C-alpha cells in the first residue's frame, strides 16, 4: 500500500458525501419509500447548494447556474428541482437571461416554513473515491502564484475533521477539506484585482483547524495585519495634521475609536462592517453617505480627507485591495520565495508556522512602513481555538510618516522612532471601553442578530400568507367564472 493509499484509508470522512438539508426535508426523505438512496442524494445536493448560497445573502434569492445542477443530476435535473418545490422544500424564481454569459441565472430559496424547521446534515456513502479534477487557473508567468501553489501542495488534512458550528458549515468544511486533500486549490487572481484566491481562504475559518503539513509536525497558524485597509488609507491623507491624527487613531484601534467618538455601543465586528460599508461603497451620493454613521465620523473628524477621498473615490475598495495584494502577495511572496520560507497568503494575512513568524512579520512591518510610514501590528491566530495574540505589537511612535523618502530611509526611521505626542483619542476610547465591556457588546450584538432574524422570518411568513391568499382568490375567481360559463 502506497503512502497516499494509506492516507486515504485512514480518513473515513473521505468515503462520505455530506449535505446540509432542512429537518423537514430529512423527515420527508425518511418517510418516502419510493425514493432510492441516489435520488435522496440528488434532492439533498440541490437544497444544500441553495442553503449555502442563501446564507451569503439572507432573505434574498440565491443564484445558482444550471451547470451546477447538470454536473451531478444531468440534463434532467429540473424534475428534481420540481420535486423539491412540490415537497415544499424549494422555491424557484424562473426569470433568467443568458445574454452570451453576461446575464443572470435562475434563483432559488428555501421556503420560510422549511427554514424554521432547522437544518441538519445528511451523509451518503461514496461508491468510489474519485479525486476532483483540477487545473492551474493562474498565469503561467506568475512566479508568486507558482510559489503559492507549491506551498499549498505541502498541506494535508487531519484524519478526523473538526466539526463546524452548524450543519451548513459542516457541509462546507467537508467539501473544502475534500478538495484540499486531493490538491484542488482553485488558485487564481481576482477578476478585477491582484488578490490571490484559493481553497484555504475560501473555506470556513473553523475548517482551517483541520489543516496539517504533510511532511512536518510543525503546527500551522494564521497571521494577519491589524486594521490593514485603514492603515493603507493613511497613504491617501494629504493634510499632514489629519494624517497624524488618523495614525494616532490607528494606535488606539480604529474601530474602537470610531465607536467611542460616535458613542456607538457596538461590537468590533459590527463596527468593522459599518466601517467597510461607508468606506468601500461605490455609491458616493451625499444623501446616501450621510445616512452612514461612520461617514459622519470622518466628516466630523477628517473633513479634508472626506472631501478628497470619501466623497469622490468610488474605486476605493478596489484600490485598497490592490495595494494590499502588492504588499502582502507580490512583494512579500517574492521575498519568502527568495528566502525559501513556507507561506500561504490569505489577503491581509498568511498561513505559516511559528518557526518563521518573526522573520515574516518583521518583513511585513517593513513593507507597510515603506509604503505609508506606519509600523503595523501583527496578530497570530491559533487555528483550533481561534485565540489571538500579538506577535508584533505597535511600537512607541508607530507613525513616522513617508515624505518623499526612500524605503530604506523609512525603515531606518522606524528603528529609531520619535517620541510620540499624547494620543488625543486615548481618553475617549478608554472611557468607552470601560463602559462597554466586550462580553456585553457581543451579547447585545447576538441579540440584535436574533431579532433581525425573527423580523425577517415574520416578513417572509406574511409574504407567504399573502401569496397563498392571492392564489386562493384566483382559484375562487376561476371557479366562479367557470360556473357562469
């Protein structure tokens, strides 16, 4: 038995297919003796995809191309979609447009009643383990992507999988781990930006706890640059006073700072989401922007930056992504390749081992220092527990400025940082943190999320009741018209 065959034999999960379905569908499948195991699998395959895509945009229709269904169900896939509709486990929005590839697909969603039953996972035995077919999707002359591809192939997956937090996450983890084990990394550059995408980035974060190095016992960790895009925004400030104040805001934590000044008792993830919506939106109409509280913060605290950038740059999100890719993929990748360091980029972070964390983190700090004059902090994330600690905390005087200096000059400056003035944001932020402990903020955020979910379900239920009432009215009208005829 070869080493590869032994690895497959030791991983029982490779022999299973895992799908997430509603509890109501699971019960209906169990009660329907007319369905074969294969047909049950087909129905689970369809609903699983709609549940996954629906999670990305709750309350909306999920677009799924016909090719996805044809790949497993063949040309007669529509009968199985219709079967789910009849069972009350799927709704179909029929309009679509091919338009030579520039149109849109049909869309689907799981009915509210089925969703309210909850979700579970169904497992089906594989008759044969058939590795997925994969081919390079990046340019043949992209040396950094080639280097990343080499490092991705050094990964393997644990013999037993760490479960996800729910059935849909479990299904995703199983799928991404399957692809990772067999080397299907789908490595490619973004369509409109220089970012690198691959299976490790796209899998649920809980799934990365299952990753291992194939020929080493070294533990893998995630590393990320704290507040990467806000740091890169620093390079767009033209007013020196505003630039200095924004750097000091970064020192105390930009998200806590924005929330503290605007007195918003929100958890970090909520503030980050609102921050991104205000900064990255392509809709720069003033009436739209003014509705965003983070925009009002910038308008209040950084008026010049707001007028020059936030009011005009509809391409800001793309510009920041490309700057991030230049530093964190291209420049860092070339350096790791030249130094023979194991490294897998993950947008504003990377996957690596503790043995190289100091080298790579220091290089990252140098790259950002040369670009925007700010000495970034780097965090280390343990894959299983998701606990975080700083590898490189912010040094005293993290901001030194880049004013037509060479990268070498900038790096020399950070090694001898100037004495920083008193941070003007610190008192406000410390007071806000004391009044808003993280646990309380998170609990409140969870409550708001649950309330939104209930409101969405109520709206959906009312729509369903209205649609049912209209159908009944139409049926009665047809009956009356038929009687008159």
